[in-house]
């Protein structure tokens, strides 16, 4: 799992380098890293809150699945077309 996560992280930062002007790569990399940090911070808090409020994790898993679906749709609709190589 660690190898897959490491490869995915490398792919994300390689994509940033392809999609952003060279003078902005550092700033965008910082924002992407911060978003990843928040992604590792908030889901456990939400899951703990849901468990404490409802006594189970079901709603929390649904929220995580909806968030993943939204990210996948955004990636497919916005990021993928911009990242595709342009043939002229």
C-alpha cells in the first residue's frame, strides 16, 4: 500500500509540473501538499464524530464515498482534459 501511495503522490506532482507555469510550480505544489495533509486530518475527525453521534460508521463511509466520487468526477471533467497531450 505504501508503494502505491508513493507512486500516486509522485504522479500528482508530475502532473502539477505539466499543468502549471514553471514560475508557479512551487506555490501549486504547496497547495497540493496542504490539501493532501487536510485529507489525512479531517476524515478521522469526521468518522469519530459520526461514530460518537450515531454509534456506527455507516454515514461516515457514505460521506467518504461521496467525497471520492466528487473528486473522481472533477478529475475526469476538469483535470484530465487539461492534462491530455495537445496534438497540433
